[in-house]
């Protein structure tokens, strides 16, 4: 059960969603709104009409995508890291991104988007689509409970088998 302050944050998200629709910025349930909260964020549930949304339906997410699916290994490890926020175009943001990418091929940039790298543009684009899909899956899982995570040994197994996964370079 959310505290009063948590409930106010959750309600502010719902109010912002309703305002987006009223202003014509968004149509139906096509967008999501998130708000930084503790060591993670609060985000709207998928495909829930804003008019019917209740504070209890707003989902808390931690700032890393954990191993909910073996494809997490495509990003180079057992999670997809999130780099802390810094203003666009700053050295601080680039330093955060470099740290989040250490040993990885993709990371999320808090309040910005994602970085995906690959041996070719097609591999980087393929990985970006995979990361977006995994983020949606994780978000969906959190709406119905805490997902079971793959053990580290399985991610290491997948990492050993995943070489060459994705589109072939041309």
C-alpha cells in the first residue's frame, strides 16, 4: 500500500496523463509517463485508460532491467544498466554512459533514451529493438508481480552460446 507521499506522486502521474490527452499531446493510452522515485521510477501501466487509472496501478521499477529473459545477454551481461541523468551534451552525461556501457553493448540513459552499439549499424539497430522489447516485457511483468529472474549461471551459459546472434553483417 503506497504511503501518502507515494500516493500523491502516483496521482500526479495520472493527472499528467489526463492533461496530455486533454491538450491533444497524446491519444488514448499510447504514451507512458514515469517519475523518478527512490532508487527507481514510477510508471503508468500499459494500455490502461487514463480516466480509469488508479494510484495503485502505477508500477514501481528499479533502474536496471534484470535477467527476466535470456535475451538480456545480447546486451553483454546479466542486466541492462541505466546511466544516471545529466544534461544532454555534457561531459557528465558521456561519463555516465561510458560507465553504464562498461562490458556491455547497450544501456539506458535516465530521462534520455538508450545507447546500443554493434559491429554494424544493423546489429546496433537490432539490439536497440531487443532492449526496447525487453523493457516492455519487464514493465508488463511488474504489473502482475515480481518476475522470476534467470540465475547467473544460465546467463553465463547464454553468453557462451550467443556469439553471432542477431543479423549477419553484409
